[in-house]
């Protein structure tokens, strides 16, 4: 990856290495049935546009959807997983059928809110663990998560218009347990542990 493969015969199996987690993109110029790893087969009657998170080596099976051999070409590309921090992430443009994957790390167990803002609002959103297992689905989710690496996947349906998406995560950084800094300073001044602001 990246690679371009001429499709031939009734079926093909492609071995996909994964030195690091990536967002894999598969496109074909002719109708196919695709099976990636243990996922169920998916029919693409007008040519494939498939984006999937790939965390480990996998096999991509390509089957002809009709009597006769495969035709056309298959193109494989990959994008790195984008890191995100607390707050609203940078905007990302998606085409119909495309996806983006964002990663965040929890140093300790926490209640985390995740979601995606999309314009227009057609994005399908999933929360995944580091291995790609689905932990939740929905435009906005609140989950209690143990320490570890997590992924937020946003996908546009093939029949949706292009969209601008922005990921959002709240709860990665621990909330401060004390009073706001200005309140703490006032208390320190009252007990003589902080200098008072000079009078004007």
C-alpha cells in the first residue's frame, strides 16, 4: 500500500500488511464483493468505495458479483490515524463513502464524551478500541473508559454529499480538583501566603 491491482479470475485474495494502524481505502472501477478480515461480505454494484480502520495484518477477499471473472482495477491507499486532544479538533473534508479516524489516549480511567460535528449532518460515528472493536455508535456518546488508546471513526454514506467534519473529545485531561486560580489566590492572600496586588 499504496498499490494498484488488475482484477482477474472469479476471486482474488490480497494480503495486507499493517506495520502501524492506518485507515485503509479500497476503490475499484467495476462491481465487486469485498470481504476484509472477519467482516461480512459487502456488495458494491457500481464499484467499491471502502474505508476501514486496519490495526493488524489482514486479508482482503475480492469476489465477482456475477457469473464470469472479475474486471477492472483495484486501488489501495492508506492514511495515518490522526491524533486528537481535549476539545474540538481541526476540520476534515470527506467525500461520499469516505471516512476519517482519530485517536486519543487515556492515561487513567475516565468518563469521556466523544462526538463529531458534520456539515451537512450525515456522518456515521463509531467509538473503537485500539484493536478496532466497536464500543459505541452515535453522533455523540458518553462512556466510562479504562486507560488505553481509543479511536473515533467518522464515515459518510456513499449517497451523502461531501461534508466537513470536526471531531470532539471531552475528558481526556483530568479535571482540576481545586478552586479556580483567582479564588485560590484570594485565599492565599488572606492568610499571608501570597503578596497582595499593589493598590493603584
